[in-house]
C-alpha cells in the first residue's frame, strides 16, 4: 500500500544507471537554473523605488543610472563566473572554489552564505509570486502566508519527482514570463520612441507619502544595494554544472551568457519604463503590475503578464531546490553535514536536502508573515559574500595552475572579486540595521555548526579506526552446530570486527554482507577485507535503486530457502553507540533500520528470526 502511494506521488524509482539520462539540455537548464535570476526583475526595480521614494520625484531621476550601474556589475560577475565554469568543469560552486584555494574556513563561510542565501531565495521568490497574485486578485491578500506555504510544498514535490521532470514543468512558465515581459518592454519602448508613453495619473497610485529625505549618497547607496537583488541566482549555473548534458562546461557557459543577456535587457527595460511612467510603489500592487496595467490595460495581456510573473516567481525557488541539496550532499560527503544529505532518493535527487530546504523556507515565510519587503534586507548579504570568496578563490586557482592566459584570467576574476567585495560592504552597511544583522550572525553560527559536525565524525572515525590493531584468529564456536549467521556491514571498523568475532563464537558458518550503493565505498570495504576478513566470505549485493534494506531482505530469503531444514539464519548487527543523544541525528542509524525491517517482516509472519545487536560504545 505504502509503495503504491509513493509511486502515485513521486513516480516509480529510477535505477542508478539512469542518472546520465536525467541530465538537462540548455533549454531546460535555463528554466531550472535561471528562473531565480530572471524572476528578480519582478521586484528589484520596485525595491530601488521604495528606497528612492524618500526623496520624492528627485529620487526617481536616478533610477535609470543606478540600474545601469547594476547592469555593469552583472556583466562583471557573469564574465567572472564564466571563467569559473571553465576552471571547474565538474562544478565550481563557491564552497568548492574557496575550500580548494583559500582553505577550510573561507570554504565553510562560503558554504554557510550559500545555504543561507538559498533558503532566503525560496522565501523571497515565493512571497513575491504570491504578491503578484494578490495584486491581480486582492481578495486573496489575507491568505498570503497559507498560499506561500502551499506554493513551497508544491515546488518541493515537483523536485522530489526528479530533475528532468521538474525541468519540463518549469520550462513553460519561464519562457512564458520571458516572452510576456519582453513584449511589455518592447511595447513600452515603442510608445516612448513615438512619444505616446503617458505617465500614470498622480492620483491613480493610492496614497503616496511626500519627500522625507534629501537625495544624497547614502540614499543612492541604499537603493543600489536593494537593486542588487537582481544579481541573486547568477551563480546557480556554475554550481549546477554536473546537471548539464555533455559537454557540461560548454553548455553551462552558453546558458550563462543567454541568462545574463535576458536578465540585463528585462531589468533595464522595467527600470526605464518605471521612470518614464513615473511609477510609485504602493501597498497592494507591484510596480510590474502598474506598468502592465498602463500599457496592456486590464484585459487578457495584463492577466497573462501577472500569471506568468506569479508563476516564475514561485518557480524561481526551483533554482535553490536544484542547488541547495547538491551543496548539502557535497558538505555531507566532506563531513560537515549529517550523512543523510548525501543519499540519493528513489528519483535520483537528494531528497533529504529538498525536504530540509522546504521546511526551513516555510518557517521563514511564517515568521515574516509572507512579506517580501521584510525579507529583502536579509537577502543579498550572503549572496555577495559567496560571490567575493568564489572569485578570490579563482584568482588563487589561476596562480596555482597557470596555463595559457592565466594572468588575464586572474585579472578578470580579481576585478570580479573587488567589485562584489565592495558591494558586499555596501549591502551590509546600508541594510545592517534593517535586518542584515540577522544574516551576519547566522552565517558564523552555521560555520561553527559545520565544524562541530566535522569534529564529531573525526572522533568517531578515530575510535573506530583499525590503526594499531593486529588481525587475530577468530574465537570459533565450541559447538559443532553449523548455524547460519549473517553479518550485515556498512564498513570495516572496530564495531564491525566486534560483531564478526561474536558471530564466529556462535557458528563457523558466518557470512558478511554489504550492499553496493556507492562503488567507491564498496571498493574501500573490499580493500580492507583482504586484511581483516580472514576466512569469512564477504558477499556484495547489487542495488540498482540504491536501497539498502530490500537487497538484504531478498538475500536472507534466498539463504533460508537454500537450506530450509537448518532454520532461519541468525542476523548479527554491528552497532556503535554515541556518547551524546544528539550525535545519533548525525548518523544514518542503518542498524536500527535493518532491525526494524526484520522485526516487522518476520514478527508479522510469526517465523521469529533471531536478531542480535553487538554494541560498540564510543567515548566522545
């Protein structure tokens, strides 16, 4: 029954051999990895106007120059990240680049900044999308938070069904948004050239507060920092290179160029139209909605614009759902996050990372009441910090590997590092009191959490290490009874050897079993087994769907059927017991899962298989 429900909701499991067929072509990859950056057009101009509104009409006059400065910064960042793609063709996220070239702590800071940014990206995109819906349908305004949580759940569900399926689902809204918004920009430019771009009537935008602040450098810098939200998501393509079809780096680089051209065109177009139409941000209606209503009227084109804007903003969260789980898996592989995050789910996606991102984002949305403007001040700090560390790491990378034109490449990334570093300081300085301090506190705490997890895994590895031990003869059973004993293993260490010694005290007919989920891990076990396995045979079970329980249960059934007169095989489970309760959360608890599966299966049938746990107590 449970398997049927899972199949209906998520689809049938995919074998590991199908992973290559889950790669994305450039058209689908643009939808998956660029929706965050492209969707920022819907709110970045509005965020600038909200700041400039303090200076009245004088503030609106600097909107286009600030937008041009942001577009120039976008070009610098894009060129820098294009080099990152070709410098790290297997995936050049800020964590990998900073960790490889700058060391452990810069790498962890970049990782913390990215993970924080991904959670905020989901929250901002979802709340902005719901704001677009409520602009067209004001009656839905009171249900904003509920709609945001529902939208987050739906995007997470689509991603749990697999990368290729989510790419197909998200392609239509992304390209629909591009076509609709570019149509809006072209219509607006045509009217401007022909002298028919008429500003909005002064009284049509609700209650507008008069000037409360003089236009000065501080106000301009604050507006610039708010508009830099347009650059969020630019790094997503370099983080997701492994998801592209071959040749990965070439396809990723071309997709990045296409994304930047589209983003710059739409961003500058909306800023120009907002200036020409004298748009003022008001409560209850977005700037894009006001521009669309003025140029398209309130007919089908306007409704299509709002629908496409809402959809891409909600689906822009998919960029984070593509990159957050992948980065979490890399951190888990390196020992900085719980190991559960590196496990591929049934649909060849990192399911635990997707679920964690959905939960964290939903909590953030509820805390801030679904208000985009409340979340924006927290948004860009982590993003630009990761930009800076990544580009600084690339400068060091070119200095190490050298090669043709390495000086030019180092200069390009150096310019990118300086530009994004200065913007990081501007964003932090201008938004610190408005909420950026939260991110400034959270990132160091996350880094310390990473380090604590890594130290725990290091302590466990030290205590379970076979270093210093000498292989000794098994203590064989005193009885002549050759009872079948099976010892499932997840690795070769002190805990597994203790279980094997106990198993041999029960019977001389002992077999060790390992399920091949990761060929690299299996190879390491086989290598150690030559020294420590002695005369106990090791059976490697294939698992095309990455299940560890299913193949083991099937193997036990086969062993029981092969010699039914000897009864059910005894299962001896190696277990290590952590010193603190919360340490258990950092481990897969595989022995517990095996015990539960065996108890449920054979306890229900009344056959009563003997299951023995052999605990190994850790001191730290």
